C-alpha cells in the first residue's frame, strides 16, 4: 500500500505541473451563474444529511456535506459556514467547481470548500461529498497502520484508504485544504477510492448519492473503531478479502436505504419537535 | 477449541452432501399456508424486542429478531426488511422453515432470513433468534482470540462460541447468509451452542424465549467489551470455569425477566410518547 | 498486596470455623419485627439512589442499594427484586441482619441480599451498601492487575481493593452470594475497606451515608476506566500515594454532597416528568 | 520536555522565595470592593459555559469556569460552590486576585479558587480559565507519556503541555490547589502555555475569551482520547509539527465561534425547556 501511495503522490505532483497558474478566489470579475432551481426534496435531503451526520457523531461543530447540482454538473451545493446541526434550507449556497459562490447573499463560505469543488472536478461519478473529523478515523490518519475493511459494512474501504499528507503538496501549513492547489492534491490522493484520510485532520468521503455518502461516512467511523478493538486483542486479524469487498458493494447498494430511512426519520422528528 | 471447530466443519460439510438440490426461492408453485393466529401479547413482545435491541445498541439500522410460530413449529415470524427501530405489528411476516413468506402482501423480506429458517430447522429447542452486528462481538469474529465468559451474566457463552467462516462453505461471497445452503452451514457451526460469531459480520444468538434471546444478545455484547478491557490490562485473566457457567445458567433463567421488564417498559414509553 | 490478600483469606477462613451451623433462610418460625417507621426523606434518598446509580451506568437491570435502618441498627432496607430504575417507595422492604424480610407482603427478595446483611453485621460503621456489575470494575475483578486510586476522587480505594474469589469459600458455585456463609466470606474479604471486587461478577461498595456510597460506587467505576487508559499508554503510572489518599478523604467528605445534589435533582426531574 | 519541566520548576521555586509571607484567607480586615457591574450578556456567557462544559462531559459535578472582570483586571467572576450544571446568574461571585470574595452573601466558595486568582495574576493576557477532571486528560496526567497535538483542533497544545506535580511545592497534600502558594506554583508550571495537566487530578485551561477557553477544554479532552487510540495501534504516530500548530492557531481563532454558537444554542434550549 505504501508503494501505491508513492505512485499516487508522483501522479499528483505531475498533475500539478500542468494546471494553469492559480488565481486567488477573489480575482473573478463576475459571480458564476446559477445551475437553476433544485428539487426541494433533494435540497431537504442535503439539510437532513447535516443533521444525521451530527446525530451519528460523525461530525460535530465542524465538518461539511455537499451535493453536486442535480441538473448542472458544474455547480455544487453546500451549507454556509455554520455548525452542520444548525443548517436549514436558506443556509445552502451554490458554488461553481472553482468554489466561487453563485450568490453569497452575505453568507460566509467554508474555508475548505475547495475539497468539494476539486473532487467534483476530478470525479464526474461523484454527486455527494462529506468532510469529517470523526473520532474513529483520525487515529488511522496519524498512524502507520492502514484503515482496512474489517466487516462487511466497511467493504467500500477496499481496495485501500489512502492518507493525504498535506506536507507533500503544502509543506508546513495551517492544515486546511483552503485553496484549489491543495484541493487538487487531495483529489489526486483520493484517486478513484471512496474514502481518503487527511493526516492529523479527518477524512473525505465520496459517493453517488446523499444516502450513500452518509452511510460511508458513518461506517468508516464504525469500521475504524472495530479495527482498533480487533487489533487490541493481540492476535492476527482477518480482514475482508478484496473479492469479498467487491461483492459486498452490491449488498450495500441494496440495503443502505434502510439505514437512511431510519436516520432521516429520527432527524425529522427532532427538527419538528423543537 | 480450534480442533472442535474443525470437527464441526467436517460434520457440516458432510451434512451438505445429503441435502436435496437447492431450489431458488421463487420456484415454489404455491405459498405456504399460515400456522394460524398469534397471541397479540407475544406478537407485541416480538415488536418490542426490535426496539429494545436498538435501544441497547445491539442492533442499528440492520440486524433482525424472529420468533418461532407459537402453535406451528414449522413457521416463524419476523419483521419485513426495515430498520428494527421502526418495526410495528403490521410489519411482522410469517415464513415457513425454507424461509418462504406465507403472504408477503408486497412487503420485502430480509436477504438473510435463511439464518432463521435453517436454525429453526436444526434446533427444535429454539424459539427465538437474533442476528446482530453488535460492536463488541465483531472484533472477536475477526480475531484468533475466542470470546469467552468473563462474568456471570455471560455464562451462556460457555462452553464455547464458535466462529462461522463463510469462506468454508461459500468461498468468496458477498458475506450474506442469503440462501439455504449458507444458512445450514451456519446452523451446523452453531451446533448446540447459544451464540455463534460470523466472521467480519456479526453474531447469531438463540434461545427458548424472546426475553432470553434479547438478554443473551445484549450480554454477549457487554461480555465482549469487558473481555477486551480485561485483556488490555496485560495480566492473566480468570474466565468463568465451565462448571461455574453451567450452574449460573439457572441464575440467568431466574433473573433475566427483571431486565426484560425494565427494557420493555422503557421501549413502550418511547413508543407511546411519540 | 497479594500477601495482604492471603492474610485476609486466612482470617476469613478462620472466622468461618467459629460461626454457628448455618440455618436455611426458611427455618425461622416467626418473621422479625420491624425497626419502626423511617423518615420519609431518608426513604426517598434510598429510592433516588437506585435511579441515580442507573443514570450513572453504575448499575443496569441488576445491582442493588440498601441502607441500615436509621433507628434500629439490626435492620436494613432495600428494594424488592426489581430493576433499580423502577424502584418506588412501596418496593422498599425491611430485613433483619440474617436477611429475613420483616413483612414481604408477597414481594420477592434479591437472591444476594446476604451481601448486605452480613456486611451490616460485620461493619457497625457502615450505613449504606451498593452492589454493582459496573463495567469499569469487572475487568479488574478478573485480572491480576489491582484497582488502585489514580486520581483524587478515587482516594477511597486506598489502601487497597481486595478481590473476593468465591471459589475460596464456595468452590464451583453459581457465582451468587446467595447465603449467609458466602456473605460472611465476602464481608471478611472486604474487611475494613470501602470497596471489594467480586471476581467475574462486580463489586460491593460501602459507606456511612447514601450520598457517599453512591459517590464511591460511581468514582470506583470512573477510576477503573481512567486506570485502564493510563496503563494502555505504556509508560509507568503514578498512583496516589497512601498518605495523599488519606488526606484526600477529608476533601471527599467535604465536597461529595455537591455531586449528590446534582444527581438527585436530575433523577427527580426525570421521575416527575413521566 | 522533561528538562524543560525541570527548568520551569526551578523558576517556580525561585519565584516562591520572593513572595511575601502568605496570609490565611481570613486575615483581611475588609472585603475587597467590587470592580463594578458586568455586561449581562457576558455574565450569561459565563453561566452558559458551565452548562456547555457539562454537556460536553468535560466537567461533571466538579470543575469550574471563571472569567476576569471585564472592566477591572484585578477581579474575577466564578460560580459559587455548586455543580456547574446548576449554576445560574445569582450564583456568580466576584473575587479579587487573592481570591477573597467581594460579597459572599452567604454563598460558599470553591476550595480551589486560588487556581484562578493566581493565574489571573501571573497572566495578564488571560481572561477565562477552566479547571476540569476530564476523562481524556487524567490518564496523561499520571503517565510518563506527554499529551501532544495529534490533530489540527488540538494545535493549542503546542509547544507542550506541562504536568503540575503537586508534590513538588506541597509534598503529601490532599491534592487540592487550596491556597495561594499552590496556586502560584501551578501558575508557574503553566507558564505561557494554554493547558497544564495536574497529576492525579485533571487540567487547567486558559484563554483570552470564554468561547475559546471552552473550545480548548473540550478539544484537549478530544485530542487526548484520539492520541490514546492512535498510540494503541502500535505503529509510530505523526504528531502536529510545531510550525503547523503555530499556523493552525489562526484557524482556530477564526472558526471556534462556530462551535460555541452550536453549544450555546443547545444549552439555552435545555435551560428554557425545563
């Protein structure tokens, strides 16, 4: 896995050589135009995902979740800079893939929105992204021990979970993926996987839908805690075989909605009881 | 214990040689007939068990609990494919022991219902079954360290907790016990024990009543966590002696209803307060 | 500490040689007379202690708390055999120190009430007793590593926490302290300490008041968890010095009421909001 | 770090030689005068901080939070001796920097108020202080393994977290920082850092504002738990580089209000729903 990471980092550094000179975010002369209105049910799912991830202790006052614009693949939607548990529909902002807001209306943007914009650029298959500081994954982000699928609901962690070392593209930073260059580097580390860890910081999780990205963010955290405990027992640990993981992805496709229904219902009950 | 497992696996493989050729679930020409009406109090206990196990963090959006039909031993009852926390009486479906639904009424069945059907076939003494992904037991399912009774409320883990390695009967699978062949293999691994772990997946827990199966599922999880912590201290650990465990089963028979009363009451309060 | 335990066990075995032949609990010809009415505020504290210990996860569906009768030192008061979270004033039963109920009124008694009766006999200074299966202490009950005071609020664990090995007086048992002989043996192991662990079972905690026994039961559990974590770091651990512990007992005397006020208030709010 | 601590302790001992002979707290002939009225919004933030830290499990029935008087730097404000979760505005007492109350009105003071007074004296830059027994930090207070920043939100733990060994200034004590001499020694150990651990006791956390001190107290606890888990994996751990931590302080300045807004809102909702 280490050599795979090295290859990946070389690929990433090479890709940085051919990008156009970076412009500061404020250099645009005009705000991007909107991708158009969004189905309210989808918008509600984005709001709900913020609440669900908080209830699951995957995110706390920090962390964010976004979705690609359903009708314009060059736009994405994400809450303003507020704790996810407090997000309501009016907090959802629209961005182009350079992470410029379409119409900020005075709302502040997340410093790390470039995580989202650059991954949406690099991964046309991805429609939803979560960035977490979830407690299970951070220990693996700073350890030489890789996070690996230890049970079937963690199968999406196969074939590997790369670790983004921000020192590689950025040297000594403030740890934030706060510009396009760092966002591109993170996207390169992620490659075609579903999850990447960010050293000393957290994780980024991607999927084709909101329910799936929430599922993956939660079970990344659960799998990490189970792996730590299994390893603490001292004996050898049997991880999922790659072929088992590959086959189990189909199961997760089929059943993840069951968890989403439960989580969404609980979040809606909490929202309406206040 | 390892050699016991080997013997068991041979027995299991032998048993597979004499079963009739498997038929796909949809091959029946007629649905099975019902075992008849069920006492509403028992049906409520089955619904409540779903809620209780969720409240105890033994199951989450997944996992399931079933009971044998009280008047027809060739039928069993289990919720439709929905998160256990959401199960109501109308979600309870009836199956024959080949896990064909009596009258699905458009409701989807759990992919892994064969766990239940095949164990009810193999174990006439068993009236209730829980399948979990509970966090305490999964580390033991992938470790060479066996789960053992570390305190008196875990006495039912004696004489041993076998681990079902799905690769033995199934090779590289999607990890689900999703047909009769795998269900039979799991039942053979379980043998006459109360709990079997499923490698990289979870556990199956059996008992003669719903309150007892809930007790065993919960205290399997608790015992596992206590054992992990006791082992982490580094010194030798004194487990329950087999004779102690055997004697303690009588205590558990006598006192488990006290816990069930508490759990049931709390679950009912939550159901009615919504 | 090991040699201290050996001395203690010898003392305990010696004490068993001079007790009168044991009578079965049912052999009394008449029920004991009551010690008289009890101040309702004290009785409420006993009820509340059951709720508080449940809220603190020190006890679950099992475990019990008792107090010595405030005006008759030869009687004690304890809930009937029901989950502590459900105890109300009418569940409180009175016992003599042989653990015979004064007037059962059809209520079932805890099988392990002899823990309480025999300790009240052996320890005139003690007015309140808690028996727990709390998750922090059980790992130490089965490990060769002793539970020791790791922070100031655990000072009452000094000078040592003996472990009651029920095999010493009872051989292969059902693990319950279910008769006077075993109760006496446990009391002998406890000696003049504040806490004794029960191997593969839990703990017994004693004090001169209900608020203090609840404090000690809770912070035994907290201290145990802190000690496990401190030891897991791998370096040497600095425990409280005996002299520090001795001096800190005065602090705990002075401040424990602050915690009791908080816990009691929260428990009362929950009771009245239902 | 050890040698740094030695230097620090020498500095601290030297500083003790030049202080005036200590007077017992009761020796003043007149109570200090008040620093004047306090902005009710700030006072509310102090009350809320007590609730927030309880909700975050950073403090329990014990622990305390104070703020420097906003218009008189020689006075500070802190709740009376009551569990933090119960503090209301009328419980807030005013003290001079020798920790004498301005007007006790019969309210009892915390025995350890000298922690606050002496740090406010030694650190003019500090406006808010929290004293905790939080479960994550206590294991590091008794271990030879230092607490270090393992993720970006723990950057304020850089360059080091000193451990206050009360035996150095006090010998065998009751573990409390219960007079000015011990308070001064703790302030000397803290030096110009943001957090100091107190051996076998807890931590003290300082900042320029209430939201920041709450942030630091909480993420000290979180960082400690993450570090324990990362170390338990067995491989080498990559900590934050000092330069990374330094740069990340600016990020925390910028974003910590987002967490405070969330926590404050939740605490206010709980207060008003009762």
